[in-house]
């Protein structure tokens, strides 16, 4: 497992994955690709809500989400680099599980390290679990980190 894909939503369980990645980095992992997927459905939902309930000009939702994501992903990257692990970061916009599987293939990852639950259990019940879909769709091994 010399190249890991680490999709993160910056949740508590996603942060727990970093402990496993650091341990693997000490033994066999040469590079980690940190991926955050901005969910296209959330961008559309927020933009619609803003235009419906606000007399103000709606801000560029995607641009703001991207800026916040860049800040958060840089923190994670720095944490891994301090441990001597080579890091590449990617931010994609789309449907999370689809983008995760696509990026894993594009990057030639050996495995995916993902948390069992993301930011919102309610949202997962409504939309389906990203980690479950990644497990079912990925041709690569998936390390699922539980709470």
C-alpha cells in the first residue's frame, strides 16, 4: 500500500483516519492523496435557498466552499508532511462516492482509507452512506475506520 487515497470531509471520524495513515506511513506508505469532494447537490441547494430567501445578491457558494476547503486540506497535508509522508491534495466537485472512486483510479492508488461515517448521520440516511458506496464500487482495497 505505497499510495493511499484519503478522502476527507474533515469530520471527527475522518481525522481519526489520519492516525492510521501516519502509522502506515512509518512502514509502507510513500504517498497520500488527500481528497475532498464538494458535493454538487449541496452547492445547488444552498444557492437556491439563498436566492429564495435573501434580497441580497447570492454569493458565489462554490467559490466560498472551495476557499474553506483549501484552508482545511492544507492543515491535514501539513500534519502528514511533518511525519515525512509525501502528500498530494485534490479538491473535486461532484457526487462524493463517484469522485472518490474516479480519483483513486486516476491517481493509481493502492488503497482507500475512509471513515465509516461523515459529518451528518441524518444526511447519510437521506442520501446514502458515501463510505458504503465506495466499498461497493471501488476495485481497490478500502480501509474503513470506525468511530
